[in-house]
C-alpha cells in the first residue's frame, strides 16, 4: 500500500481546473516532489490530501485512509508546513511547539522531550525562549519544520519549504529534511518551484503545469529523457564534425548555432573522448549539465519562470473553449 494514492483527483474553482485528473502513487519513505510554476495547483493538491479542502472528483488516500471518508484518521498521520507562515509570532518558539504538542494529542508527559528533540533537529536551541516575532525568516521556517514533525507524523507535507530564503539557509533546511528522512521513516511530499531543490531532495517528482502532470520520474531519469548533457564545441570544420557526431550512438542531438556546435550527449563522462575524436580539430569546448529547467521546458514548451499574464490568459481561453 502506497503512502499516498490519488486517482483522477480534480479540483475546480469556477471555470478554472486547478487540479486536473491527478494520478499519484507515493511509496512509504519516499521524498516526492510536486514541481511547477505559480498557480500550477501544488498547494491545492496538498490541501486536498491534508483534508483542508474538498475535492470535486476522483479520490485520494493518505496512509491507507480515504481523505473524504476518514479525514480524522488522515489527520492523525500527517504533519504539514504551510506555504504561508503559520506560527504564532507573539509566542516564543518553545511555546509554539508546546502548544502544537497539546493540540495534536501528544501525551503531556512526553511533550517536553519532543520539544527538545525538535529544537535540536532544526538547531534552534538557545533561541527557543525568544518571541517568534524576533526570528529571522529562516529561523521561522525551521521552527515550522520542527512543529510539523513534533507529533511524529508518518507523512509530512512541506509546501514550498524554502520559499524566499537565502541560499545558505536553504541548504541548511535541505540538510534538515534529509536528516529527518534518514533518522525516521517519514514520507515527504514537498512542493517547490526551485529546480535545484527538487533535484537535490526528491526521489521522484511530478512536473505539474496548469493542474496536470506533464512528467513523473526520478530527477536523473527526467534529465536523461531530454537527451543528456550538452557539449558545446568550436571546431575547425563544422560540417564534417556535425556529420561525424550525428553518427555517434551517444549523441541524441547536434545543432549548429553561430558557427558553434551544441551536442546533446548521453553519459557525457563516459563518452566525451568519442565526441572529441569525432569532432576533429577543436578550438574550445564546454560542458553544460542538463537541469530540471531544461526538462520543464522540454515537456511544457515554456520556462518555469514564465508567469506572464498572457500565459494564464491563454490557458483560461483554452479552459473556456473546452468547457463550452
Ligand atoms: N480559493 C480559491 N479560489 C479561487 N481560485 C483559487 C483558490 N485557490 C487557488 N485558486 C487558483 O487555483 C490555481 C492553483 O493555485 P495553487 O495555490 O494550488 O497554485 P500553486 O501551484 O500552489 O502556486 P504557487 O507556486 O504560487 O504557490 C491558481 O490559478 C489559483 O488562482
Ligand atoms: Mg502554492
């Protein structure tokens, strides 16, 4: 039994289909990512799974419990870190955690120990008696992570865990998330629109665009489907090099750009010598690793940061035409 299963999960807001026929099967102990641009439907999906929002059609189960038939059972099994800050900033970090323990029915006698444990995990020891109001954004995010874990949930939802944080803080939160998974058997569903975050943390991820899954696999497999890393070459004889390169089995694409060759090569570490041999005399070269940005572009035809009103307007037009 998977930790999370959905079949045809759908949510509409008026004529907008925010989550469109979503099929997911997340295994226990997996870090599963929902990657997509603003408005893709990530938070809406998590809200339905966490029983905070009803669904229009399809079904979903979390830890084996149906979200509609057994919402109380589902809630017992999950922890959630919301996209928007939700800790109480007129309380201290310690008070926030203690209160959460009480609300989630952690036996009173063991709450202090749980609070200590959680504070240590996210390295907030020493600051626990300060008001949350005086915390930095990163500290606050770490506190929310600690709170989401305090009652030892089997499944943890993290909605944009590092949104708006600086690179160092982001790295630290990633390390915390990894240590949580290493220390306890927690299943994590996280949403993000940071490619690097998805790449580093997720065992598998679903790329979501306009409420639909456009691709789902491990980050490496997704990158491999785009055809491997790109070797850029400046060569003396462009035409001869292009012909020879196209004949190599490891080359999935070879394009000429401004007199330079962009060559997509599978398993570049292994195949670079063959590429060099085929290219003839080389003036310069560089290797650019495929990123999830390339994958996103490949599957959706647009950049993840293309959040233009025009793009949304086009989508709405399509929705209206289909609904008619
Ligand atoms: N309560 C609501 N009423 C109407 N529309 C909504 C509501 N909640 C979400 N939507 C719409 O549903 C779509 C998906 O929103 P959602 O918040 O799930 O996106 P997201 O992927 O989490 O985006 P972000 O990266 O900005 O957090 C958006 O077009 C949004 O405007
Ligand atoms: Mg969101």
